C-alpha cells in the first residue's frame, strides 16, 4: 500500500520560514572586570579591574581578583617559558601603603610597597566595595556588624586556623593572582584567591601576616605566570 505524499499535494500550503527574532539581551555581554592595572616602581593608577568589581574595576571578581571570580580566559596561548618552580621564586616582603581614589579615575587603587630597598611599589585597581572593606581593615575601623572578611577571619580564629602568609603570585593582562596560605590542626592549605580578599583577611588577623610579592611583578609590566603554572 502506498501512502500518498501529502507534502506534494497541490492543496498543501507551506508556511514561510521565518528567521528567529534576535533577543536584544543576547547582545549584551557582561564581562566582570578583574585585578587591574599594574605599575612597576612608579605605582601609577590603572584603569583595570580585579574581578567584577573585584580587584580591578567592578565587583572584586575580581576582585574577584574574582567571589566574583577573576576573569580568566578559557584558553590561553602556551607560555614560551618553562614553569618556574615555587622554591626558585624570589618573594619580596611588602605592606599595604594606601587605598585611595584619585579622580577622575572611577576605581580605587591599592598600593603595596616593598619593605626593603629599593622600596618599589605595585599598584592595581579594585572595586569600590572591596576598597571599602580593605580600607576598614587597613585603618582598623570598627563596624556595627562584622563585614564579610572580618567574619571569615573570626571563623578562622575560632577553628585555630592561622594565616601564614599572603602571596601575590602572578598577572595576566590586568588580572592578578594571589594565594592565601593557611595552617590548621589538619595541616596546611594554599588557596587561590583575589589579592583584595587575601589582603583584607590578612589585615584582620590579630598578628601581622607577611605580604609577599613575586619579584618579577615589580621588575616588569608584562604577564607573569604563577609559580608552577
């Protein structure tokens, strides 16, 4: 038995094919800003971001930088240089020199200053909420209720977890990479995080926490792969 081809029937009317209507919302791509502009020794303001309002310009990740995750490309061109072993990296001790907003820049800047000579500076931009939190910690300004980083610091202390060090370990474009080195009853852990988060948590500790910067970040303005990357 042959089934008649209805598509070929003369009375069949084919509906015209309509192009899908483009959703205007699809044309809006929101890219969270990340750990921002670097300066070698001069510590000039950057317009970059550290995460979405993260450590850079936006939401510290970020800030990020990003917890507002730092904006890291899905794929990267392989580095022509072999990875640097962690024990071969020259880390320089630094302190938080200032958290400022210099108009007409719209993003606050964090300045880290090398403790020993030649006392170089590393400057990057962060989001406004992150700058407020970091400034409170830097100036030891009390708040009516604990802010997020202060709450986290209190939780670490309650469970006998020490912050061993904060390390600024790399940079890709305007995105900075940091590590929070923790030691507790069960051992030691190194957590990747945005610089603004690491610095704020460190400044909330009851004892001073070493802030370490990979010397390569102070010596050039180009990309610096984190140790072992």
